C-alpha cells in the first residue's frame, strides 16, 4: 500500500514538474509574441508617421505659399496656415481623452486577445 502511495506521489510530482516546465515555455513564447507585436507597432508608427509628417510639412508649405500669393502677402499665408495648425492642436488637446481611449482600446485588443 505504501509503495502504491509513493508511486502515485512520484507520478504527481513528475506531472507537476512537467506542468511547470510547459508553463514556463508558454510564458516565454507569450512574452516574445508581445515584444514582437510591440516592436513592429512602434516601427510602423515611426515609419508611417515620419512619411506623413514630411508630406504634411510640404503640403502646409505649399498651402501657405499659395494663400500668400492669393492674398498678396506671403507672411499672411504662413500665419493663416500656422493658425490652422494651432487650432487643430487646441482641438486635439481638449479631445485627448477620446484619443487615449481609442489608443488603449486598440492596444488592449492586440495584447489581450492574442
């Protein structure tokens, strides 16, 4: 009887060790997946954001020049374009909670659903 109890407890100990090893492997893979997703997301944001910034910069420059020529004063064109950017910045500043919620919702689906 004691031998069967020892044998059963040895099997349970082996099963426990196997479970712990498999859990460690799973969490290593899960961490690797999360790091990969995070790094690729940052890389995409930097690449797309950088290109978008350059495009927006040149479009703003062209719009300021066109407005300046149309109004007869180049400086006034630049001031109007700067005002539009400042207005957009103020609106985004006051709506930052909405932006935060959108970002958190997007990132949480990537992290917790996978």
